């Protein structure tokens, strides 16, 4: 049996990181929503 989740910090950052989020309009909205909510961590 193999596991679905195989952690990889670089891939995680490139897919869900702050810089990637800021590149797209939807990502900017995501960051804005999290800021409005007062999240401690905005992105990975």
C-alpha cells in the first residue's frame, strides 16, 4: 500500500506559497480574505 501524501517543502511552497498566490487575481483575493479574517499565516 502506498500513501497519497508525500511531503515536499519546495513543491508545497511553489503550489500554495505566497508568491504564487499573489500572481493570480484569485490568489490575491484569497490573501485578502485571510488578512480580513486576521489569520496568523496567510500562505504556506
